[in-house]
């Protein structure tokens, strides 16, 4: 079909296009019944200035009609598939959610230490004990340091502890439980 259309002038009559597409024997039927149907599907209209249909657009129409252009675009390799980048809203939301599963006492102690970097011992935090600090250290929110001059254990907040506190504030809007 493309070879026959290629031999036509830039603008061809319906009869010339019909003969190129379906041959002389079926051209008359194609003119009467097929062209009106194809025009409803986007077949190029007759250009009044040139008194014919633009043949390059007729070729393009048939490429789309047969799925040739779409087939090549779809079939072309475009890289490796990575469905992992598509995440649900729940997965995205859960990244903001606090991760360490801290109880209320641990959250209060951690928040106090994040807000007051000079605080190092459980004795300086109301309601906190070394057990509370050990729980925070087990979760990775605190790191134990050397004992202070009075013999108390010292603790420092880790980056993971600061991140957890930021997630907690974001998740709860700054409100404590």
C-alpha cells in the first residue's frame, strides 16, 4: 500500500487514492461506502486549494489505523521496569509515622533531651530513670557516655533520636499523647 501511495502526487483525488489502496476493481465501492466512514475517524479532508487529499496525511492516517506508529512506540525498549517507585499513600504516610514504638515516658524524656541539649542524665529529667534511658538506648535514640562527676550515667541523643522526635512532632502536630 505504501508503495502505491508513494507514486501519487502530493495531493491526490479520491479515485487515485482508492485505486492505490484497494485497486481498480474495488475503487468505486471504496469511494461510496468507505470514505464517509473513514472521514468520521479522522481521514484527511479534501484541501480546497489543491482539489485533493494530502497524500502524506493519508499515509499517516493508515499508519495509525493499522497501529503501526503506536506499535513501534509501545514495542520500543524504554529501559528497565521499576514498579517500586510507585508507592501507595499509606506507604508514604507511614514514612512520616514514628518508627521506634516508644512509650509515653520515653517520648517525654527524649523530647526533653532534644529541646535541652545540655541535659545528660536521667536525674535531670522529671519522671525519667536509668531504665527509661536504657529503653531509649535499646531503640537507638540515645547513646550512653561516660559517667559524670557524681557517678551518674550520661546519655546523648543520636541522629536517629532527633529524627524520631521530628517524626513524632510531625505525626502528632506537636501534641503529646
